[in-house]
C-alpha cells in the first residue's frame, strides 16, 4: 500500500515537532515547509525516522512553489499561527490570507484532506484582531474546500510551550502576579500529545467538512492555573487583581518588549472564556479522549523552576 504523503506548514513549533514524530512512527512521509532550513533542520530531523522527512525552505508565501508541493500529496496540515504582530496586518496575512491560499490550492489539486488548526473561544472576541483574523481564516477554509477539517484547541501546553514555561519563569522572579479580569477567565488546556493524537485520528478516519473543538479533561480559571503552577514550582506569590486602567497601561509597556509577555490585543482576548462554544462537536463528542491532567503534566518538568532544580526536595520525593 502506498504511503500517505503529508505536507505540513508550521512544523517547527511545539505541535509540529510532536506531530512529525508521531507521523513518522506511523509510516507517513512528511514534507515540512520552513523559513530557515539551517535553523530548524537539526530540530526536526531528530524527530523523524530516516527517509520519512523532507524539508523545504520558503521565506514567503510563494503560491507557485506551494502549488508544486501540493501536486503529489494526500493531506495538507496548517499549524501556522502567531500570538502578536511584529508589523501591520500580520495577523491577517498569517491567519486569514495564508489559509485562504492553501484551501484554494487544496481544491485545485483535489487532495484528500486539508487540516487547519485554529483557536478555541474566539467567536465572541469581536474587539481582538487576533481572534477576528482566526475566524476569517476558518470561514475562508470552509468556503473554499469541502474536504476541510478545522481543529480549534484551547491552550496547548507542554515542556516546549510558551505559556506554562513563561508563567513559571515570571512566578519564580516576581514577588506578585497581576490577575487580569480577576483571574476569572476559563480555559480547558490540552496537552500537546493529546492534540497530536486528535490530529492523527482525523487523518486516519473517514471524515471531512467538520469543525472540532479540542479540549483537555478539566476546566480551569486563569487564577486556578497560576495556583497550580505555583504549587508545582513550590513558590508562594501574591495574586493581585489589577484595575483595568492599570492593566491596559501595563499591556502598552509589555508589548514593547522584543518578545512581548502581553499585548493590548491579548488583554482584550483575555476577557473571553476559552471554553466549548456548543456550536461544534468536541473531541470527546467524536470519541477521541484527552486524558492528560494539567497539574500531573506540569509536575514532570516544573523542577526547572524550583529552588535546587532537579535536586529539589519535591523532585526527590517523586523519585523515592
């Protein structure tokens, strides 16, 4: 039987790296498009078995080149996304225009499936450029190609993420942690391995033209997440609700950093719960469980932020 060939965009992120490994283990041949072959090659080549991975360098969205790559593939997967803009209209370019182009090419070449990873909880965030660009991207995919699968994960976490690791770093350094919107915003975080398993399932089952909300097994408020992180790194910090004028001012300052911790647009997004909308089926509804619990998983790598690191008392307890 002919191996299925996968064209993957966004393969160097935490989801992509884990997905490349899983696809390779299951005998899929993968072509990963990357902006810098020399920078990302050594990372990705360690994730796949020899002969299963092909890297293609592309610095911009070259429609002609992408079209040629789609000629002999079965499935295209788009994981590309950004959390903040470095230049004007970058959200629109990455989250709307790019999936629009990919889904049109998918129709032209009549591939078997186009899997597009978007975000959960963005439908109501009408004042967020990030959320609106994601929604517009989803709509273009649905309109352009009938064999789409749109996945909408909540926060995706792992040792390689930029969520739990950043917050553990901040909680280690700061004497207090600001709570935006009193820390009441709700999330249903999903571990990267559970999300990768969902992607593998939708690759292999006979389904198309479906949107799936991808969530973990528990709903947590932002405040509960911070408390679990603090407990995991064995630190005590004050969690202080910030008045909105001060919160907005802090976001204005923080977005000036080379790698912003918080932007004004992200602050607006934080107003809205990141939970199931009820508009689409969830991974649980279609029989794909997510079994990893947040605190259990962060405890596996949080020793990096504890006093004493891997030799901390908490780590020794677990080893014993």
